[in-house]
């Protein structure tokens, strides 16, 4: 049983992240070289605009802020621990992260309902879109579960997740930080790797096409540069 747990941990926390990042870089670069014009979110704004706005805008503000928080805790863990050394500052950080996480869930939920309910939008939604939407939702919900059930995650992220992630970067993986973590934390991390793995095969690639003015430009209608499926 112990052996099985060791294999499980080694597979999901050593092999999977390397496979995910390797695929991410290789396929992303190759796709850009060969099929540059597929680097798009394939906007469906022209099919339906109102629900699109109320889903996508809160989702993007929420997820961008939460991901920025993860990156800051990865890059400057000491400063995060210093900030959290005063309880009030810790509460402010944790509460703000939670608010943005909930904003992202509400936005993503609205975007999913729109894709189900608006027949024109449903028609142009691929299987991969649904897989990505489901994984994103799972990522947000497990993140919120972790934040609520195991409090002060911003501090223990800095002391456990950050050294683990740096050990991967240094090609000297140390999973001792992760092996004793509860199941929901493990699921949150594994699901993040799955998202990174599928990133280059999905419309998530639009993130890499900067400038990315969706969030502040005036409303505009976007046409696809793609033949319809049945043409
Ligand atoms: C696709 C990438 C990821 C997304 C979208 C994501 C999303 C989230 C969300 C929405 C939360 C809740 C925020 C809060 O209320 O505090 C969260 C919390 C958390 N995530 Fe992630 N996450 C990602 C990757 C990761 C990875 C790779 C790790 C660790 C190796 C990780 C570790 C944590 C921890 C420890 C918390 C709790 C933080 C706290 O309580 O303040 N996440 N994540």
C-alpha cells in the first residue's frame, strides 16, 4: 500500500509536471510556427453579447488576480511570510484572494450556462472547450476548498508549495513537501498540471497573444478565421 502511494506521488508530482511543461513548450511553439492564426480565443461574442460580458469579464478579473497571487508566492515567498506576520494583513490577503476566486467561479459558471443555453454558442463549442471549462471549474472549486478547509494557505504555500515547485525547476524534485498533503490539495495540484498539459491544444493559447485587450477595449465584434465545421 505504501509502495502504491509512493508510485502515485512520484507519477503525479514528478513525472506529470515534466510531461506537462515539456508538452506545453514544445506544442505551443510548434503550433505558433505552423498555425499562427489559430492563436485565438475563437470569440463567440458576435453570437450573443450580454451573457458573454457578465461571464467572461468577472471570470478574467478573478482568475488573473488569483494566478498573479500564486506567481508572487512562488517568486517572493519570504516577502509573503513577512506580509502575513501581522494578522490583519494576513486576513486582508486571504479574504481578497477568496473574493477574486469566487468572482472567477461565478463568471465561469455564467459562461458555462451560456454555452449550454444559447443554441448558436453551443453549436460552436467543441469537446475540448468542455474539457477545459470543466477542468477550470474543478481548479477553482478545489482552490476554494483548500483555502477554506486549510486556512492561511498563502503562508503554507510559501513554505511548502514554493520549495516543491523550485525543486522541479532545479531538476532535483523533492516531493516530501507534498506527500503528506490532504487529498484536495493534491487534486488541486494535479489538475493544474492537466490544464498546463492541455493548454497548447485548446483555445487557452489566446493568453499568449499579447497585447490582449479584451478587458479594456471598446466592445467589438470578432469574426473567426476558420471554416465552419461542415463546410
Ligand atoms: C492553473 C493553475 C491554478 C489555478 C487556476 C489555481 C486556482 C486557485 C484558486 C481559485 C484558489 C483559491 C484562492 C483563495 O481563496 O485563496 C487557489 C488556492 C490555492 N492554490 Fe491554486 N491554482 C492553480 C495552481 C496551483 C498550484 C500549481 C499549486 C501548488 C503547487 C496551488 C496551490 C494552492 C494553494 C496552497 C491554495 C490555498 C491558498 C490560500 O488559502 O490562500 N495552486 N488556487
